[in-house]
C-alpha cells in the first residue's frame, strides 16, 4: 500500500509539472503574440482544452491509490468518460488537418517562413500538434485502468445499457458530436480561410474535418466492443438488452482492477 501510494504521489507530481508547463506555454504565447492572435487559431483552443483536461484529471492517481469511493470518484469518472474520447478526437483531428495543410501548401506558412526560420516552424508544429497527441496517448496509458472504470460507470447505467436509442446517442456524442462542438464554435467565431490564408473550400474542409474525426475516434468502437466493461463484456444481446443487473458489483470489480 505504501509503495502504491508513493508511486501515485510521484505520478501526481509529474502530472502536475506537465499541467504547469502547458499553462505556462499558453500564457507565454498570449504575452508574446496577444490574446486575439492566440484565440483565432484552433490549435490554441485545442491546447487550452487539453490543459484543462490534464488539470481536472490530476487527482486520478491518488484517488485510486487511496481507494476513494464517494461522490468525488463518481464526479471524476463521469468527467473522464464524457470528455476523453471527444478530447482525443479534437487533438487527432487538429494534427491531421495541420499535416494536410503542410502538404497542400498555405499562404500562412509562406508568410511565416519570411520572418521565422523554417526550423522553428517545424519545431512549433511538432510541439503544438504532434506532441499533444503523444501527451494524450501517454496519459491514457497511465490511467487506462481508471478509463475502464469510468466507462463502466457511464455505460453500465440502466438507462444506457437497456435503451438502444440512448446507447447509440451516447456513442454518437462520443465519436462525433462531442469533438465537433469546439470546431463549430470556432467556425462561428472565425473564418479559417482568413486566419490560415487558405483557399480550401469550406465544404471540402468540413468534409475533411469530419473524416478526420471519424478516423481518430473510431478506435473507441474497438474499446467498446473488444474491451467493454474491462475484461468481461456484456452478453450478445447488448446493447438492446442485457442480463446485467449487479451494477454495484460490476463497478467494484472494475475499480479493484484500477488499483
């Protein structure tokens, strides 16, 4: 128990340092380039959302090590279950869109290369696009057992696993609607053709973003049907009906595995 608590403490301190660096990077960009310049780029929206996601998941390690089982555990599990897959979709979609922009060319990149060395542009792209994908994936690996518990908590509710419409509505939120909300809010506030100096048609860009979302969130289906409920999936009638009744027992087994 002491070794587990010590390991959880170390993980929390590392997690905290990552959070501090992420917020410091965001503040640094705002100070250097200004607030408007910061918020008009969707990459910075993604960075900020991910920073808060890392901040709110900070207690995971100590919660599990200390065996927290009250409302705080439920609140954290609900937050993770409702935000992780949409967050993963946003992060991967931004990366895929930036790669496409680099390959297809953009006046923004041409303009930046006039004042910023190309090596700095490449480094910035790696840090603010590819690295956030690796950071999200690394966090998922570190807290993977808690992720299983969180999705147990969400999908085991009777209203979800006994109602096909509710279940598929929740899946649709996870893989498409959830990650699309920040994108739609950004498009309502800014014109990407102006910000990124691209001539790409908005319809084509929207189709590309939709495809990127589905590609990045589709592994969620693998989780759902191959690893659903940890290592003991529901019966074959799921998601229409299920014989599963003992929700509390199921969650206690899943939480025990998280330790």
